[in-house]
């Protein structure tokens, strides 16, 4: 399956935002003199997990758009959401088994994508643009 350019672009934007927020969080840890390798590892794990979750969601939506039957679309999206949440839960539980990992640094980055998308939504509504609208790639439109 070819990855839609919009999925790539939006995932890249989210990854950049996640990285910026994680750096800010790590700077706060540094200022509080609590920055350790365990904090860094926890931030990298949950930040990467957040980006992976968003990317997999984008692939699911890309696939759902091609399905004709609405019930199948809903089933696909719901099962994908359940599997992605299960993946996150399993990884977080495994990380919690390592008591050295900072628990706060493990959980905080999981909320960054929601903040990033909220801010982007506000910015786009102020700009009045429809940046990030899912459309067919140019080459697929000409094939039809």
C-alpha cells in the first residue's frame, strides 16, 4: 500500500511538534535538576509511541476512504483504534515494569498529539485554510 502524501505530511508535522514538546519537557526536567537517562528514555519511548499511533491512524483512515460499505469502514476504524490502544497499553505496562523509568516523562508525551492538533485546528481556522484536507494524490486522479 502506497502511503498518501497527506498522511506523510501530517505525521511529519506531528513528529516535529512532538519533538519540540519533548525537548521543552526535558528542559524543564533539566531546570529542576531531575534530568537523567531514565527520563530521556521514557520521553523517547512515549514520544515515538505517540507518533507511531498517529501514523497508524492515518494509514487506517487512508484505507477506510477506499472502502465503499459504511459498516466496514466503521468496523475497520474501531478495530484499528482498539488495536492501537492495546499496543500503547502493552508498551506502557512493559515500561512501567522497569521502575527506573520516570513515570511522568513516560505519560506526559502521550498527551502532546492532542495539544498539537488542537493548536493546529485553531491556527487553521484563523487562517481560513483547509491545510491537511485528505484528497487523492494528483497521479491517482488522472488514472480514473
